[in-house]
C-alpha cells in the first residue's frame, strides 16, 4: 500500500462515531474529524484518506471526485463503496449463514421471504457492485482480509464477487474494465474535483469546425477533461471509441486541441 494513502480501521477519525459506548454511529461530517489524525497524516506525507460512501459526510459534491478535507487541505478523502460481505466470513457457508441471519425471513432486517443460497446471494450483491461499475464510478469496493482467504484452490469470497461482476458486465459491454492502482485512482479523483471546480469558473471552450481546433481559455488554474480532442503535450487516452484528454489550464494561457475527423 502506498504510504501516501491511508485507510483507518472502520474509517475512524473522519467524523462518524458514537457519542455513547456501543451506541449507534452518527455522521458529524468531516468537520467532526479527529484533528490529531489529520495532523499526523499530514506529517507522515499521507495525501489521501479512504472514506465510505455509506456516510453522507464522505460523499463528494461531484461525480468521481475526491474531497479536500475542510480541516486539513493537504489531505483529500476518496470514498469507497461498501460491500455486503462480512468482515468475519471466509467461506460460502459462513457468508450464507451471516447474510440470512440479517436479511432472511427470521433475520434482524427481514428482506427476503426465504433464506437465499450462496449463488443467489452472490448474484444479488454483484448486481449492486455492477450498478456502480455501469454508472462509471471510479471508486473502489472495500473488502476485508478474511474475504481473500482461499477456501478452495483459486477460490475466495473476494474472487467469487469479482468474477460474478465481470461475467454480468460482459453480457452488456465489450469495452474492457479498468483496474487502476490506488495512487492512480486517487490522483484521478482529485483531477475530477479540479475539473468540476474549473467548470464552475466558466472556462471559454470553442470548437472551430472549419479548422477542427478546440480552443480553451480559462480565468483560473485547474484541470479540464476534454472528450474527442488531443494534443501531443496533453495527457490523453482512448477508451472504447472516446479519446479523453486532461488539460492543465491557467489564466492568460490558451490551449489548442486538435479535433479528429470522425
């Protein structure tokens, strides 16, 4: 794990805690974070803290963005998607027992009219993960160490979940799935936040259809993602049929991007 990225136990220190022993968790927002955690993170060179999309205070204001921490701007929060696979389970029978004890007809939160089998649970939970993937979400899904236990050669609860999602995804799309490492993911989410802020500032983007040139003039410094145009000095990649460029802009500068003929 890169030292610039930190995931605290149960996402502790980021404004979600109980005010009484063993009481329910309450979301106080990121302004309720542990200031000593933030100070230590900054001192140790941590740039990104894992957040949890289950907590409203950890949900970014823009799609696929990170959150600059309001109490420590040197640190950003990048949320994870939670997965309904228990931290204490390592095998399909354990996951099946736990799931039905929670959501079966006699469970703590009765949701299903009967107990489900492991393949049924797997397909149902993978659909939730697939909905995140199909939305274009960049955020990672969080698992626990025990979920990676090999209950059979090459088989784990984690692998089962991933393989089920890939199988479902492949029935809809041929565009390959991307699995960036954590540093790439975190930097991307920070760039998306910069893009959203730059859009709010109102950059002047003009496509001259005669010359096939896209001109970007900005009043602030930031990052813009542009689809369908590129320049040799601007980072870009092709995903499916789309060419996506990431341009750094600043006041008084002008960026020219070539718009390829379709």
